[in-house]
C-alpha cells in the first residue's frame, strides 16, 4: 500500500511524425528521472470510456505505486497528465509509437524520455485444454466498513475441516496470486503455494489487499485513509471468515510485508500457528534507509533518514526535498507512521503459538539476517533456511541478479519441494 511518487506530473506528448490526428496513448510508459540518482517513473494511461483518458503513476525505486493523476487530456498528438497536489509536470513529444521525449518540471526542468512498455501476449482461454481441479475453488468476499475484500478459497474435495491457512501477500500492488502489475509477466508464487497446500489436505484462502485487484475501497477513500492497522484488521476479518466455515486449526502465513501483517493478526486472533515467509526482522525505517543509501546523495540520505525518524515517532513531515516527496508525500504519511512504528522483533516475541520462519538464500530483498533476528526473538520458533530460493519462492542457480529477477516473470517455474514440505510438515505436526 505504500505509494510514493514524484510530485505533480504533467505529461504532454506531441507527435508530428504521425499522420493520424490523435495518437493512441493507452499503455504503460517508463523513463528514468535523473535527480542526482536515477528514479524510474511509469505512467499507466487508460481510456475512460467517454472519449478521454485517465492515468496513474508509479515510482518503483521509491515504492510509489498507483498514484492517481488529476487530469489527463489529449489533443492530437499531445497528452497532458497533471498531479496538482505534487506541484510537478511533464511535457513531451511523441517521437514514434513507443517513445516520448520531454521535460519533467518541478521547480526546475529535467529531461525525461519515456518508452512504452511491451504488453504481455495472452492466449485465448478457448485455446487452452480444459482443466479438472482435484479440489474445490470458490470466490469469496467480505464486506467491512470501508472496503470489500475479495479472495479465492481452495478446499480439498474430501475436506475434514481440520486444517486451513490464510495467505497474506507482500507490499505494493501484489495481488492474491503473488503478481504485480509493475513487473512484466507473472510468477504466480502464491497461487502455486495455495495449489500445493490444498493437495496436502489443507484449505487455503488468499486475497487481494484493500485497493488491489478486486478488493475495493469505499467511494472517496484513498491512501490517506489507510493505515497499517487497517491491513491487520482486514487479515483478522478473513481469518474470522475461515473460522465461520467450521475449521478447527487455522494458520496465518505472510509473505514479505505480509509477514508483519500476519504476525500481528495471528497474535490478535490466537491462530493455531504463524508462518513467516521472507519476512523482515527489522523495522521498516531501518530497511528503507539501507535500501536507499546507495541511491541517494549524502545530503538526501541525511534528509531522508531524519524524515523517517520523525515519522517513526509519530510526527508529520511538512517540508523536505522535492525529490523525496514521492516517498514522503502527505497522503502516504498516515500509513507510514503506523507502519514504521511496528517492530517485528517485539511482535514475534509476544507470540505464544507455534511459529515457522522461512527464508531463502537467494532473496534480493530480505536477508537471512532478518530471519535470524526473528528466530532469536522467539526461542520456540522453527527456522528453515532454503538454499537457492529467492524472494518469489523460486529456485535460482545463478549468482546473477538479472537471472534472479527473470524468475519474477516466469509462471512455469515450480515452487521448490523443500518449501512445501517445510510448511505442510509444520502444519501437520502442530495441529496434532
């Protein structure tokens, strides 16, 4: 849910080389903004069904996703996208059907070229062979005060209503299947996990987080209305839904940031057990500082660290460098204050239920040291280090970062047997 971006965006695109009067701007356009460091910027442009366009923007390097743009207008070969609350603009010229050359303005002008991202080709469902599931799959929804949560529930055909598990996805716009619109292709890691577990007699519910996929926020609500406790409350509500189906032993598993959400929820509902999958063992502020230290100038690092410290103490950051505004914009600060305050080491220490901690050695985002910190603070936890497994739970033989990242977009790669065995073994042992 963290959404951080650059201040206001104005996207103007003029293409004098095309003969048609209006260009087709639908799609995703990506470029790199040089503000002392290179920050990726992505504009997602769609038709609004009324002859116009609507847009959102992302800055992945600053964890900013799905930021709405106020106005998107097109005139001939020119497009304008505005984000007035951020006081920035972008204007550009469409050089061909896949390139925009322009200027990003926020106090000063910065050259910015955008390239259209290739769409993934899909195969028609009618061309696929029929699939016969060996389990029952159901779409479910749970309506809360300000959100309707949507999920998929897998049940064994011979369901004894004994073991069930709730799976919580990681940060950003990651959906119930473990996929993100910011990453080309799919990895289907959480879908594969659910499919594997149900074949071992375990019912599985996974869901889209609020504002993601089919889980819709109430009209008029945005990121400024979302806090970290809201994410935990959503998980609790879905746990209670499973409980209402009559299951005896209900577990909670969280992947990446979902580990922290699940950790808190598991303690609140007294789940039968908790499973951390690639979960951080340090506070989010420490991780953010570490991740950005190599990308920011010394002065920006100093300012960012000071801002994170202030937010962690519950204060609002009212002034900062424009290049940091995407991370620290006012609308995301309510979420950040509540998220930064959570200490996974203290939270896992309070859990009095069986705990399983899983961590891969090829994870580019979360390290073995994080898993060790979690295990250190819960002496009864079971720690399993998975050799060669990366952040999306796929096996990686190479030490190449590029090869590692390729697995994020390859749904054909199976989950490792060691991962499934660790989870199923933990559930069957602790449910006796």
